């Protein structure tokens, strides 16, 4: 009986067994199917990432998108006390002239850099500085890594209109979140607390309440009489 590989279950004939072409072809089909599945998964991931960046860029209006290269020679090791707090001993600053510290970064490393990224365990978060974007890693990358970076106004990501003239707050509807105006009878405090104010003219008097109750009970009595007949 032959042995099998751990993951794809490829057939591993023993030295004393006859060579079987069918078993070789089966192994080849399994390897081919696995490689194709990995290729499809990577393509789907790339497409989703591109769509996510496009959506964020559309919301941001004036987003800055730039192709960059993360050079392997520019990584620097952090001090031991910084590593203990953060957990990533290596960092790099990539110069981007348009970068501002009040922006939100989306860094997408290209598919050709996947092996280098995985081996270095690149931190999934990034930081924007004035004139640069900072990345971290658990190990110094062994090669340059091409990437796409999108720098978005934080107001566009959070949904605020402050600092982003290109963002229009939509009107709220039953199906969509959005902005509303404060109308009459509604108050709002400085911290955003909304309350309804009711005047004396908006409340029913005791006489009006008795009249309404009498009408209700009279109708109920008529219904009961009809049912007894």
C-alpha cells in the first residue's frame, strides 16, 4: 500500500512497488487543481481590495493614490522597550510628498510581494506622517515590495463633513442613514442630545379625556348589545 502526502493526499509509492501512470496522472491533477484554486483566491482578493480602495476613494473625493515600493534596505530596528509594547521590531518610512498626518492610510501590497510579506509578517496597520507612510514588520523583509497606497481624509472615513469640502451628507430616509434638520417642538443641546418639548396646548384636558372615554365605552356597549341579540 502506498503512502500519501499530508495536505493534497498525493500518492507516494514505495520503492518496491511498480510504477503506475494512473497514479502519476492523479497526482498531477491534484497539484494542478490546488494551484488553480490558489490563483483564483488571490485574484478574488485582489479584485476585492481594488473595489474597497475605489469605494473609499470615491467617498473621500480628493483621495491621493500612489504606486510605491517598500525598499528592503530602509527598514530599521526599534529599541527593545518599543518592541515590548508594540510587538513589531522593524519599521520603515516610505516618503510620499502628499502625505499628511491627519489622513487615513490604505496600503495594498501587490500580489508579487505576497511571499515576502508573509515571511516578514507585515503589520496590517499603517501610520501616516507628514511626508511619509510608516509600516512595521516582525522580521526585516528580504526583498523590495511593490504596493499601492491610498491616503484618505479621516472625515470621509468617519462620515464627518469637517475638513472635506467634497463630501455631501445625504438626506435621511427610511432606507438610508443621513442628515436631518431640527424642526419645531424638538430641541438639541450642545452635546447633541435631542429632546421633544410639549406645550400645554398639546395636552388633552380632563374634560376632553372624559369625553373620549365616554365615546369609547358607548361604542363598546353598543357592540355588546348587538352580540347579545
